[in-house]
């Protein structure tokens, strides 16, 4: 089998990758909805892979893997990797999880980072109210993640929140950082307490915190909430769109507290997780399969983390519905250090009319049942999808 073409169409905001072959089998991958601008970077790799055998996934990846980088620049390579596995699975007549080692669970736990309800403000009562609605959501999530501190609007809503310069959010990027005031830290802790009062010990609470916190604040926050038994504190120091890791700083925080510390959504490739894992600098890592280099890369990192006592909870809120399918496939094959992956939301809502093969409902009691169709096990309703293709992408399904 040979690859005949690599195509990319921006559908809604998600760049979608389609790889075609000389045997009529095609494969799909997807880039996060926040990266609608990446189509030219996907197509850059076309000449590297046309003519290769897509079922020798690793051989193809060796040609392009070193040409990626930290978020957002590893996304194109990651989406191509996922599309290759989709083809390899279809060619073998097997679900992708079989090619990743086979499933060790029949249902995969997800956590809620994307099902949201409008908030009236950023006081403790507002967070508690929102948490109550998320707890009652039809998906029955067993873990909910909430943005606080530098990852939220809290620093704008609370005067005197930090000693640093409060800079306006630029798109998905929060450029504020620096030392918190006592008032700012107290506000965070009060909001966390209010959320935990709603969730009790029935639903786990994770908090996305930065990046931008300084080490002493990270230690103070982690210690202040120790008795609340949080799932994790995410990206306090580095994280989202930061092109480095700072493992030693994370180790200082991790070694100072019983609260699990988490990072990793921006990191590209196993080599860039090596220091975090070997130094046990965090208790939980959160690679995103659409940033880290794909699903086999994610599985390898999970196994290596497991040997070092590090847990894994993959990032994924913007991965789209093809990304959701990829997460289920690799999630089924993850080692026992797997906690849950972040449930991707189809946005706009019409995405749910475009993709066939997902369970209905998708999430039951906080889990997704693993399906057995070949490849990723999802496909496009082409007639429905064509309506949303831009003119320049009109030949995407040809
Ligand atoms: Mg995050």
C-alpha cells in the first residue's frame, strides 16, 4: 500500500487531515480547534510521506517526527500519525487499540474540561453554582476540571490579585505571571473550598492554574488545599503554550506537598517528558495526543511514566470528535497509571451530525464504552460534511 495524497481542510475551526492510498483506504486525523491556522503546516509534510507505506507507521513517522516542535507546532505531525493508525487499522480490519497492544479496559474514563455553564462572576458562590450544574450534567462525570488563578478571569475580577502586571488575555494565551498577593491566594483557596463543598467526595476536582505562578506561591497553594484531596493542580509554573518544561522547579513543588502536581499538555515527544518523569518532578503528566506526536507516542510515554510511579491524564478538550475517537483507542490500551482523558467537545454543535460511529450517548456515568470497528472506528457523513467545506477545500473528500 502506498500513500497517494495528504489533504487538509479546516472544518469549523478544526483542521482535519485526510491521507489517501492507492488501495482506496483513507485515514483521518484532527488538529485542535484553537489551531485553525495550521493547515499550511500540515500540508508542508505532504511531500515527505507520499509514496510511503502508511501501514509502516513508524517508518513514516521517522521522516517527519523531528520536523515538529512544542505546541502548537507538533500538532500537524500528531494529526498525521493518528491518520496513519486509522489506515493501518482499516487495512488490518482491526480497531487501532489492537495495534497499540490491545485493550486492557472495556470502557475509558473521561474528565470534564469542556462541558461548561455560564458563570455570573468569579466569587466563591459563582464557582460553587457552576460546579453544581457540572455535577448534574447528563454525562455523569466523575472528575471535573476548573480554571482558576492565572488560567481564569479571576485575576481580572479580583482587584489586587497579584503583584505582577495583569496583561489582557491574547486569544487562548494568558501572558500574566508573577507573585500573588495574600488576598489573591486567599480568594483562590476560598473558591476551591466552595467547589469542594458542592462536589464532596463523590466527584474529583482538578484545577488548571496557570502557567505563570512562581514557585513559592505554587507551594503555598498546594499546601493550603492539601486537606481537600484534589485530583491535581495543573500547569502552575509552565504549561499551555510554554516551549520548555522547567522540571527542577516542578520537583521543588512536588516534593513540598501531598497535593498531586500535573503538567505536560504543551510538550512534544517522549524525549521532552524524560526529565519530568525520571526526576519524578510531577505526580501526573497530561500530554495531548494532538500535540505530543500522536497516540503511539502517548502510549510510550504512559508506559515510561508508569515505571517511575507517575500517573497520566491526557489533555484533549479541543481535540474534536476524531480526536475523541483517537483518545478512546489509546485510552483502551493505556497502562494502569491512566486516570482519565479530557473529554473533547464537538464545536460547533453541528460536528455531531458530521461524524458517524460514536456511541449514543457518548458518555455514560463518566465513561465511554470502547467500540470495535476497524481503524479509529468513526467516519464522515460526507453529504453533511460537504456543506461545511470552504471553497478551497471542496475536493477534500474526492
Ligand atoms: Mg491545561
